[in-house]
C-alpha cells in the first residue's frame, strides 16, 4: 500500500515465514558434485555452496512448477545487469507471477524492451523463472499479509551450464529478484570464470583526498555488515570526499591497458533498513524519500516508515503499526522488533545524493584498492594491508564474520565467509581461488588489498 507521507513510496509486509534468503534451500546443479563444492573430509558438511544432482533437481521441479501460476498473471521482465550496451553488461529475462518482484526489478535492474535487441544480437541471455508457488484457488491455505508464498516447498536452483535460474515458493527479494544474488553473483561468477573476469560481492566507491586525487575502492563485506553505509560514507575529515558507484555487487574486467575496470550491474539499492538513520547513513535515508518500496518495516499513523534506529527522529508518543500488524508507539517497548531485523528499502540508485557521475559509465571505473571485512568485534586487527596480491587472496579467503539477519541463521556464531562470497559461490571454491590468483599477470595494475 502507498505510504501517504512520501512521493510514490510503498510499504509491503510479508508472511513472517518469508523474510530472508534461505541458504538451506539454495542449490547449484552440475553434472558432477565437485564442479560446485570442494572436497571435504568424511562426515563433514561443507558450507561453500550446496550441490544438487540433475536427477534430484528435475524431480523437485516437476513436483512444484506444473500449474504453479494457475489463474495468476504472468509477467515477462527483459532486463540488463549493467548499463545497456556496455561491454561489461549481461542480459536476462525473468518470468514471474509476483507484482512485488516486478516493481522491485523495475528499480534494481535496467528493465527495457531495448534489452531484447541485444539478446537477439548476442543470442545469449540468462533465463530466470520465478513463482510464488501458490496457484489459485488456494483452498485451505491461509495467506498472511496478502503475501502468497509456499515456504515448505521453497527452492532456489541454479544451473550454471544452462545459464538458468529457477526459484519457487518465496517472494523475498534475495530469493525472488533473480537479477540480484542469483544472476549477478552465482551465475555471473561462473560466467566470469569462463570468460576471464570477476563478479564479486563488493561495493564500489570513490575517495578523493584534499589534493583532489580520486581513487576507486571495491570492498567485500558479508550481507548486513556495512557495505551500504560505507559506500555512502560522509567523511568527517576536512577536505575528503566520498562518492558511491554501487553498494553490493561489482563486475570487473582488465582492459588492454592493464586497468581493472568495474561496473555496478544493479540500478538500485536493496539495503538493510534497521540502523539506517541521519547519523549512520543520511544519504541512504535520502534515497528512500520517493519512488521506493519498503519491506517489513513499521508504519506510523501519518504514513511514514519506521525501523529500529529512527527513534530520535520521531516523538515517543507517535503511533505506529509494526511489521506484524501490532498497534503501538515509537517509545513503547515491544516483545519483538517493530521492523524485522532484515527489513529492506528498495530505491533507485539515481536518487543517491552522492551517486558518482560515472556510475553508469559503460567502460566502468578504474579500481585501485580492494578491501575485505566483516563483523569481528574482537580478536583481529581493525585494519591491515596485504604484502602482495597472493597474500591478499589468502587474507580474503580467511574472512570470518558473525552471522546476521540477512539469512536464516540464528545467534552470533562466527562463520567462515571467504571474500564475503560464501552464500553466493557459483562453482567450486578451489577453482574460484585459482581464478583469483590467475588475475595477476604481467602488465596488469593489481589493486592493493
């Protein structure tokens, strides 16, 4: 429904069972297991990718997809990841029965009929099939928050050899906006391996010093660990300037001059809402003031959004409805958060006050620095630099981070998350590391790490 206090803003609350990426139900399908996952010791469950055999996947899909869109509207979405016509761009077509997906894909990708011309010219595109998995009529099934889904039968599957993604049962962004993590990381990382470039879970930002010298930085942190806040940083040091190119994903390729050029394949931000305010990230908050979709946040009685972290911006007696539909006030203590910990804002990148003028440059921007990081409140240095590219790859492969609300894990367990890509590996991690090491070649200007 429309948020009355803003221009063209909408709020959406999901079924409480459909609120995050479901890594346990996300699979990569290849003929051989070890094309997808590394070898592990007997009795050990690996965490770097999840393989499913072609036979098992076929059975799972046949049990789900036939008739799944009965009596619903089917939407066809031609879209580009990256500026349309850029040599770094890739194209896709998503079929879905979710209006929410259509609206968010309209923000997050370059959705255009022009894409069909490039697909015809290149004879290549990524096929994306999505269904909420609840055909009509759904007698005996209670739909919560007008959010049809099928969490018991949810599956998100990828077939890299066929450039195919099939997602069933979930409407949540990471599971249903297939241009995002599914295409731009899992499938794209495999395409990048085949073609000699890099698709990484990284923000892209520029930093300009008081002398006017500008450098571009790509930084990899796990989900909900601060990429958006860093990409939209407001420097406290006099004379320094930060501008944003992207907050989540970077596609990078070396040009014939040995420069590593990066594009943001996305056209919007799908950021974690709680904790975002005028102190922590005023630029992100400004992005959300129009043309945005807010998911699983609270709504005040006068039609404004609210989440944890915005308390100082409202009177304590301001009345609101939580994401679960409970009536309360901003200052009241509640048993559960007023906005879900993984609630999201989906807004156009073009609305960012510090968006870089070259954010849609087809040639990309030249990258000088890589950063790896995560949630490690104790035990390791705050900042340190790799001695060489190989040393930096080793450091990136050693990244660990506390689990967050962005996936279904509970508690504050510290998990391995190499290169912040643990949930998004599109192929065998050993091959992935070899690919990183193979980037260093004579004549190339390797980023410092």
